[in-house]
C-alpha cells in the first residue's frame, strides 16, 4: 500500500511540474510589443503593470546584449517569461499568451 502511494505521489509531481527546457512559449518581439495598453486590457493592477514593465525593460536590455555578442535570447526569454508568470494571475497569463498568438497572425 505504501509503495502504491509513493508511486502515485511521484506521478502527480511529474504531471504537475514538467521539466524546464529553457525554452519560452512567447517570442522576444511579443514581449517587447506588450505595452501599457495591452497590460491594462488584461486587467493588471498598477503594481503588476509596473513590475511587468520592469521585466520587459530588463529583457530588452539583456537580450540586446546577448544578441550583440552573437548569442540567442531563447534561454533568457524562458527566465523572463517565468518572472511574468509570477506577476500575472493564471487568467492574465493565459490572456497574454492569447494576445501574443493573435498579434502574430497576419491581418487581411
């Protein structure tokens, strides 16, 4: 019985916390394109919007430095995205991902 509970508990942990691969769900351009109007449309509080703006600015600076050195910002983006995930509510984060996806689609 104890073994079954341990296996069950470990399987829940594996399901709930997927391994981090250092890749980001969003792209650099989307994060940089997210302005105050977009954050407000997602219902962020003033404090959340300020903190999200600080994440964006830090990403812009660090990613530019990495690109200038010939590197890729993908690993950096994953960290910044994780910071945003900690600032936004799950609903706001989902809304932001949808905003990123819809802004990437061509408008005809």
